[in-house]
């Protein structure tokens, strides 16, 4: 049996992309500025990770205006939600194995 | 408040390095071949991730022999264990937020 880390997918697992998808699943839709603030990431870095997710079909990006201000809205696609579900299932398994090795989760 | 993904550290979060540290914390010590089998990873790729962890002081690598066969043993340092603990704490928080947004963890 292989380790759960072998099931993780680099597209979704990369920490900022994981954060983007997690926020979009919580919030249904988020704008570019909100993602930047939540993830403490530069504009260029966020753009490049959004491009990876968009090209993989995991997010949809919509550009529009609010009043005269340009805004960019991002939401997860069904494939994006499914990818995040698989990622989270593998993370749960990884954490459960560590907890078992440590005799249970830490007291909180 | 920022998202827990902003607290993840790329050195430990990268999926193979996360797998390596998780295995080492479960197993105390592992050899190179065991890590390769558990993580389904090429020799070159495993070597390069071990080098990153070694240079960050998170693992110790010991080369020796078993009979006449050369073997490479790897173990986590105290800093490696502490880094994995921080990573797992951030992952737990990320998963808990998603569960809260979904009305609880999935039935298992």
C-alpha cells in the first residue's frame, strides 16, 4: 500500500492553488482582491496560479465592472470542486495516519 | 484574518516532501527504497526532494551498508517534526473551515 501523499495532485495541492479553491468553495465566488488579501500573495503570483487552475478547467474567471471599477470574479467549476474533494480526502487520510502513529489527535 | 493556506510553508507542503516527513514521523527511520515504494517516485526526484529537506535541516541522511549492500537511511530531525506539526495544524484548520462551510464532515 502506498502512502496517501502519492495520491495528491500537484495542480490542486500547491499551497496557493489549494487556498484559492478552498476559498472559492467556501464563498461560491470571490474577487481577485479578496483572494490576494486572504492569501497574502502578489498580483503576479496570484494571476499565474489562477491561470494554471483555469487551464486545468478548475476555475472560471469573469471580468466585469462594479460602477466604473474593473473587477475580476473567480468561481470554482464542478471539476474544481471534485478535485478539491479528492485532495481533502487524501489530506484527511494522511493526517489520520499520523494521528494513529501518535496515539490519537492532539488535545485541542 | 487570512486563510490557513497563507500559513503553509512550501518546503514542507510540497506533496512528496510532505509524504517523506509523514513517513519518517510514523516510522522513526526509513531507507531510500522504502520511501521510493511508498511515494511512487523516481530515484532522481526523491534524491532532489531529500536534498531540499536536508539543506533545510529537516532530515538527517546516513549512508551505510547492510551486509555488502549500500543503503541510505533517513530520519526526521526535531526541526523536521516541528515543521510537520505546524503543517498538519494548518491543514486541519483548512479542512475544518471547509467542513464548516459544507455543514460538517462527510459521513464515512
